[in-house]
C-alpha cells in the first residue's frame, strides 16, 4: 500500500484516515489508519456493547496497522478522542 492509498473500514466502507499515535504509546509504527466515521456501526454499537459488557462509558474505533495489515479496536471516551492525531 502506498502513502496515497488508504484502507477502507471493514465495518462501514469509509476510507480510514492516516493517524499518528500519541508519543506515549506502545506501537512501533510512526502512523496507522483509523476510521473516524462517527456513523460507523462498529463505533456506534461499541458504546452500548462496552456499557453492557464492561460497565464502561467508552467505545472504540477501527484501527488498521499497516505493518501487520490487521484491524484492531482503539478505545475512545468521546467522539473527539484521537482526532488531534489525524495527519492527512
């Protein structure tokens, strides 16, 4: 995948945005991709799922790691979380 190609979220089909993790992270990659679609079902349904299963007022967004080509959840506490790391 080149820098101009962006993966699509497997949950909503929207292009994911290039994202730089905060300095205090455990990932070795300088950037990853995150779905910032606030209407993505993965993100929307995550609020209820986390409340029911973890008694937590959090959700998650789909994160794609270009090194291992895997999608994993990245936690969020508000719809604005992580957006300051968008580098597009």
